[in-house]
């Protein structure tokens, strides 16, 4: 066997080992990330069933801490599909930061607020309905850091004005 063929086989084996290692690492990170939902946190979303184009309406998000220790509401992420038919007017309480931009498919709003032990934080998001349709997307709530995420899927149904 020539030296060139030996080198080629060595390079191919090295690439195969590197590929398997990368795929394994990415898979392990994905499994860890999906299973990294914060314990002791419940979410409740409340919004109107009958929304019509032109309406202003409120989405009330209740983040409850079931543990007897203070937790941190780090940030809230709205993924683009749920925002396609609406615009966000305001938040109560006001966030620490919100640039209003959808980046990499989500709008991230930082709150950095403590959730009292065995308490809750209520966030009221005022929105305006702009376009009729069914808008389904994920809403992520980061607790105690950006890699501890409670994710939920929500659907807004907006009807045409009569």
C-alpha cells in the first residue's frame, strides 16, 4: 500500500471519529437542554378567546414559584410565529430591557426580577391585533439563567373585524 493511500485512510478515519464525536456532543447537549426545565415553576397564560383585528387585548402570564427559596425571572422569549399577527404595546411590570426586535426568530425581553419564595410574578402584556389568522408559537420563560427554560406553546386566534 502506498504512503498516499495510508495518509488518505488516516485522514478519513480521523474525520469519521471527529464527526461521531461532534454528533454525540450535540445530541447530548440537546437532550440536556430539553430536560433542563426548571423544577418548582408553573406558568399560566390567560388571554381572550375572541380577538378581532383592531382590538387591544392583554395576555396575563403568571409565573409561580413553588419552592421555599427566591428564584429569578431572567427573561421571556416570544418566538416569531406567535407575534406575526400582533404588535406588543407594553409590559407591566416594565422589563429591564427590550429592544423590540425579533432576532434569530424570537423577541427576548429581559426582566431580571425576583420571584418570591412560594410566590408569583404576574406579567401583563398589552398587544394589538393587526392581522386575522391562527398564530401558534413557543413562549419561553428563563428561570435563574438563560439555560433553565420553561417552554410552552400558545395560540392566538384573531378574527376579521365584522
